[in-house]
C-alpha cells in the first residue's frame, strides 16, 4: 500500500508543465510555485513513510501547494482588530492614525519630498526644521528636536549633558518600561553616573540638596506614567527641582514619558501632567513620546532651552537616532490638529476614543449586535471597563460596553479569531470571550461578522 502511494506522487518538473501550474506561475512567479510544489511533495512523502496518509488525490496536492503560496505571500505585519478595550495597546501598534494623517503619509511616500532640501534657497536643508517651529509654536518651547523614541531622547540628553558626571534621580522614579528597558541601564550606557536619593515612597528637596557635588551635571525627574505609588508618599515637585538647578547652576530635565497636550481633568478624567505644566515649571529640558497620549507616530520629542537643544543637534549620536520622512510627515499633521483643542480631541483617534461618551460606545455595541443577530449569531451586550494603556494613566479606567458570545466556547473562539485571516483580538474573562466596543470601529463590523460566520460553520 505504501509503495502504491509513493508511485502516485507526481514529479515536480512534470507538475510545473501542467496548464494549471503554468497559470499559477504567471501570477505567483516561478520560484514561489517551484518551492511550494517541492516542499509539498516532500511533505507528502514523509507523511506516507510515517503512516500518516492512507490516500490522497491530485487535488489534495494542489490545495496544499496553493495554501503554502498563500501563507508565504502574506505580510508578517498586518491589520488587527482590537477588541481588548485598551486604547493605546503597546502590542497592537499603540496610537491609531486618522485617515487624514494616513493620506498625507501616502502622498509623501509615493513621490519625492523636500526632506532635506530648502525650497526657498535651493540648497540642502535640515529634516529637523520641518517640524521644529511647529512644535515650538504649539507647546511654547524655545526649541525642539525629534528622535526615534523617548528612550533615545533620554539617552541623547544624558550623553550630551552628563557623560562622566553625576545625575541625581529620586529612587521612586527609577522606572522600567516595556521590554525591560530601565532608566538606570540607559544612564549606564550614556556614561553618566546615577545618584539615587530618597526612598521608594518618599523623597524630599533636602535629599537632592545633600547629594549635589561639584561633579553633578543634571537633576532628573522621571514621571512615573506607567505605575503609581500610593499611601505614605512624598515626592519633590518639579518647581523645587528647578529652584535647586538655578541655585547650583545645574541643568534640570524631566522625562515625561507619555507626553500629553490636553488637560484630561477638563473632561472628567484624572489629571495627567501636560507638556505645558512641565514647561511652566521652568524645566530646562523635557522629553516625551509621540505615540502614546500625544496620539501620533513612534518618536521621542525633546523640547526646552534653545542653547541646550543646539548642543543636542551637534551630538554624534543624533544621526543614529534620526527619524524618517514617514514619522516627520505624520508628526506634522498631528501637531497641526493641536492648533485648536476642539479639532484635536475630535480628529486624533487616541484622544477621541479616550474622551468618547459611553452612550456612543453603547450605540456601536447595539449596531454590531443587530448585525450579528440578523445573521443568526447570538451576542449579548455587557458593561465593561476600557483602559488607556501604553504605559499611560495606569489607574484610569473608562466605562465601556462589550459583546459576549454565549453559544461559543470562549477559549476556542479566542484562538480562532486571533489566528485566522483578518485577526481579531479580544479578551477572555471569567470563562467568557468578549469584544470591547471601545476599540472597535464601524469599519470593523463586516470583518467581525464574516469571521464569526466562518467559525460557526466550523
């Protein structure tokens, strides 16, 4: 029987001459079809040897080849429907861009641009100048610089201002961000010497004062945006740090982490220090991320005193940290929205989702439920709580609504939706799978419907 199965296996070169395969080669290319065919025949041969195949048809081989070609032609980075309710989801790409932002990026990428060309003079220009004035106009800073992420921004500043010298930081602010990147490690790489002061829960101004020496170059404050210490606590204010810096002629800097230009307390949420708050305190240098609460692309933004920013522009590390035209074009669209806060909270998806009224989420939930019910898929609306995410405002939850699916096995459904075509990521909680409507948009409805229909059909 085994030998008969081996004899049924076609030769690769013979298969590739058949009309069906010639047509496939026209669309997919010879190397792709040859490799998929060769791998399929080898797999069938191995499975026959191991007794895993009792019979097969030519159509079985062809379908396997087609599937292999399809899998290899797929992109690794793909669109995912976020049903977790976490708005700035670090693992799912953080901030979503507006269609306006995406359209501008596409326009820049599909042609040439003045990335480093001064159209006025006809001479070489600087990519950093494309957004510097805009950022300064919106924030009120003297000068600005953009690098590829906030960790790079901090490292660049430490390398320029504190190499081979001491940097004072409160022990309660030695944060670790995603991927095990830690402030002490970044400081070590920069060549600066960490001087910890205070205790985990309490740090006073005199802790900083007593630690200052002739070798102190920087007083650093790190906003603990991804965790909170509560109870018997005390932290030195940024205004107190600024005063100490002036008194001892030492540079002051704050790593704000998730930069925000909107005061959320005006919209009923917990107060999060804004870029304006930190600038008002008098800090010399401020760094923050572009892809979190700001709502834009991954980048690190440095603002502050012009003399200090000019020094950073001459640092040799800057070339290693520079941003590309995609980041700059996206950032320019983003900051244009901040000319008017009403436009920002309406047009920047991250902000609009955070500040969206619960009744609007409920309306979306009802619409999707109706669509599913019309197609014989049972779904229930349940109350839930969404998260802001992205290492921002860790204690803040937002009232939301989700859809649960009582007729499906929760574990199987979660796996099927996550691993299939057009991935959908939800949550399993209390043995119930649900999709939080806070992060699901109307454009996602048809995909969700079709995926659930596929799963229900088995």
